[in-house]
C-alpha cells in the first residue's frame, strides 16, 4: 500500500513536470519515465553530460588513479554505466569517491574492462607456440610479463604452451593489472564454465592441423584444466597453477617500478586500446625500456604502435620486436 502510494505520487509529480516540459521535450520525458521511476526519480546521466575532467581529477586526488589519458569515449560510457548501476548522480558519486577509498577502488574496478579468455584469438597462440616461443627457447632464462592480464586466462594459456615446449623450468612469468580483485581471481585459477565453453574450442584451434585427433587434443586440454559441470566451473590444474606471480601494477602511475629490468617477452593485449595516443606512447616507451634488444612485444589484434615510439620497434609477424 505504502509502495503504491509512493508510485502514485511519483507518477503525479512527473505528470505535472511533463505538462511543463510539453512544449520543449515531451517525447524525451516519457522515454525516460520508466527509468526515472526505477531510479527513484534520479534522471539518468547520459555519457555526453558527464563532467569527465572533474571525475578524473577527483579520482586522481582522492585515490591516486590517473585516468586523464584514457580514451574519452569509452571512459564516458563506463562512467555513465557506473552512475546507472550505483543509482547515483555525478555529484553524489564524486562525494562518495572522496569520502571512501574502498568505494573509489570499486569504481576503478567498474570503469576498467576486464574481458578475457583462455586462448583468446587462437591464431595468435598458434604463432606463439610455433614461432615466438621457439625463437627464445635457447635462452638460459626467460622472463615474461603479461601487463593488464585481468583474471589470468592469458597467463595460463601461455603457461600451457611453455610447459608443452619444456620451458617451464627456466621461465619466470609475471601477470600484472591495475585491478587487484581480478588478480585474486587469476591467482585462484577458477572460472565459470557454462559461459566459457569456447575455451576448449579455442584450444582445439591452437592445436589444429598438427596431425592430432580431437580426442588427443582434448586430453591435452584436460591435462591443464578440470571442468566440473555440476559446480559450473573450470579449474586450472596444479601443473601450472602457482607458476606465475601476480602483482598489482598501474601502467600509468608506476611506470618504473617493475620487478625485472629486462624481459624476453611482454604481452599487453587489449589494454592500450582504452588509452589515448599520449598514454599509448608512454606505455610503449616503458616496454621498449624493459625489453632486451630483439625481444618481443605482443599487443591485441586491434592494437598497433603508432606515434613517436614506433621507431623503437619493428613489426614482426604477430607482434613487434625491440630495435
Ligand atoms: C580487456 S582486459 C585484457 C585482458 C587480457 N590481456 C586479454 O587480452 O585477454 C584489460 C585489462 O587492462 C587492465 N588495465 C586497465 N588500465 C590499466 C593500467 N593503467 N595498468 C594496468 N592494467 C590496466 C584492466 O584492469 C583489465 O583487466
């Protein structure tokens, strides 16, 4: 009854407002009415109306994260989504970020995109297996950095290939991300299965055309991963679990503070796509600084090195080598 009364008063209030806005923007008003009621009369903030500079500077001053050189379009979209999900308007969001460090961290987690897969883009993993990893296999020690590794599927994909090439004993693998929560998931190596059945399909493509029958390829997959249909999970097996070191690291604000001074391979896939060209350039310079000559940098399928750092690298097959 109380609830009905609340709805009725909301409706009457909006009906009055609707008459006022009739001349100007009547259709828009009714388009947003359901969401206004759902969000307790809080108008949804559209991506274009967000004061992005204010959001970015608040996050920087209050929590030390610097999103000023992230791609504006995708950042606007993410912030608009956060406002909707949190049912806050922008001033309320900013006050809460200033007041509560944990909340600020949660917002950072929500504005970063964490999508990843086991053996994402199978052709790339096939080339890693057949070309890139064999080219560094003779080195006495191999250090590999996955920058922006999210929940770790990329790291485990590589560990599988390294073990199959008998390289595991001489590699040190780091996985880093700005978001410590996804790294917790990475560390545990347990993922949902029902929405990720394509992991196995990706793997089959990596090992396709090698004269192996499907049963043999699948058996290889199950050597590294256990699927529990009942609990709807896929777990990383002990053979590669705990073989990587996961570390919280912000590519923007901690450019120099990493653990090894030289890497034979850096993977930074589907991360710089969210950065503007200035930030991309800074990150590529950091990678150039951390890679040995002729060492390999692998970016995402839709990412490439442009701008002033492009003379530091040479395009080679699926990635870049440091000049
Ligand atoms: C789309 S995921 C890519 C995951 C994986 N590399 C892949 O391609 O499947 C992008 C990751 O970059 C991370 N990221 C965004 N900004 C970052 C920064 N400044 N420093 C480190 N990681 C960052 C996000 O938290 C997210 O987990």
